[in-house]
C-alpha cells in the first residue's frame, strides 16, 4: 500500500492545476541527466498522471473510470476496486457505480444516482443503493466491563436502498434527509484466530444475534463545513449532527432512535500551516422504544482509528458513547507529516452515568502522506490503554 500511495502522491502532485494558467503545475524538482531512452520514476509518474488524469479521477472532477480506495468499514483493512461515473440526459442525470474488496475479504458495492437538481443546483435528489459483506467484524461484549480475551467475530451482510434529498443552504452549510429500507443479516464469523460470536454470546448478550429485522429508516442531518481544504485541512472546522428513526418492519422487536454528532476543528499554529493543532468531539446516543431492544451491530462504540487509537476497532460498545481527541501535525516535508495525539472516551448503558472519571484514554504518534490538497494515507501507532500497541493504516485525513 505504501508503494501505491507513493505513486499516487507523485502523480497527483504533478497533476495539480495552476489556477491562473489551467495547465499542469511544474514542481521545482531537478531530475539528473539520464541515458537516452530512459526516464526516471518522477518523469514516468508525471506523464502517467497527465495521461490518466488520476488526480481528477480520485477527486471526482472528471467522468469515466476511477480507482475506488476504501469505502468499507472500520477494521476492513486496505480496500480497492473499480469505479465508473458518467452524466447523461444533457448532464442532468449523474450515475456513480463502484465496488471494492479489502485484504480481509470484505466486499461492498454502491450505485448512486442523482436524478434531480433544482433551485440553481442547490437542491439535489439522489437514490443510493449499497450492498455489504463484512465477514470478520469484532464483538467483545457490552460495556466497559467487556474483556479483551472475549473477542469474537461475526459476519455482517446488508442491502440498503434509500432516497436522499440534499439542500446546499449556503457555501458552508447543507441539510438533508434520507429515507431507506435496510435488510441486515448476521452470520458466523470467519476470522480463524477467534471464535464466532454465537460460541461465547447469546441473544441476551448481543441483542439481534438470533434474528434480524428489516428496517425502514429515516434520518435528518445538518452539516457546517468551513475547512480550507477538505482533503488536507489546516484551518477551519466541520460540524455534523443527525437524528434518525429505525422502524422494525418484520419482527416488531427493535424499534429505536439514534442521534450522532461530530465536531472537528483545525487551528494553524504558523502561517504556512506547517504546524497544525486539531481537535474532535463526538457522541452517539441510541435509545430503544419501550419493550424493544437495540441490535448489537447498531450500538455506539469507542476504540479504533476515529475514536480511541489505543484500542482495537469497536472495542467497547453500548447504547451511549462519547469520545474526544487532539492531534498535533508537523509537516516537515511537502508530502509527509508526523503527528502526535491523545484520545479519550467512554460508553455506557445510561447517558447520565457517563462522566470524565471513567474514560478510557490513549496516546501515540503517526505519519501522513499527502499533497497540499489531499491526504492519501495515514499510519497511526496508539498505546496507553493497557492492551498493547495498536497500528492503524488508513486512507484519507484523520480529522
């Protein structure tokens, strides 16, 4: 993966456009003389980037094929696959098709169709179809009392179709609503290193283990985004809140509501953004209706690359979760940064029982591979949680 990230990095760097000339920007890199008929890696990457428009394909600026990177779930491992996007009907209809597979055998496929634009293109109506097959998801039990050696795996499959409306209320704010129908299915885990979930847990320990309902779900959300660069932010913030209703249409046992919120803020410590301090605060609140339960695979969690990096992904699960973290990034090279971070968080069955005294914590360091505008890969090493070192290799920015 690191070799692939280096190739994409070199290619994208040379494919960046000069806003004044609209031509590929030539970087001030001296290439030593070469023998006739030979070209160095940099020259090859430059020509390949120009010929394939790889940077534009990765960012979604051009139609046609593109490499799908990621798009799975936490803990899936590196994932890649093909994608194809195109416009039809005088560019009014937009179709984006993609699929991917990860190194752990996780699979996902998406079809996203924008079939309406109105109000000066500020309002869009989409149909989203997604299929997932995640065969080695982790479950340790409920709450902070769950033991590390109780780790099990399970297979999570689902198909979901949704109608989504999005309004760009301003350049920095948008709101939306999605209504969909989801069919989840839980099966035997395939991780050879750990027992399957049904060997250690029952339906009482993991609600929804024995039978899974079909859900009619409705979610409303709002976003405020005033980051300077979404792919490699050094200034500004991102704030998102969503509230959803999940209606069990088949078993009448798992009706619940869900609230999620996330706040990210970036503060440059120098004018050139070589030193940046970032912080985040997130929360999940899932509440079942009276006499109903929340499926274990929909619970809030802490642990992993986006919450507490001193624990494995999905390490602690419960109906309520809150987490926070801070990260300092030093860009010592145009394409490489080093970071240090601290994380903390908690899960609990009751929201009012969450307090600072019971939080799990962690700290560590990491590296980022990027251009000015886009982060391609991040490598984090976290510890301090009492469960050893955790290593996370992911695509895209961490904040």
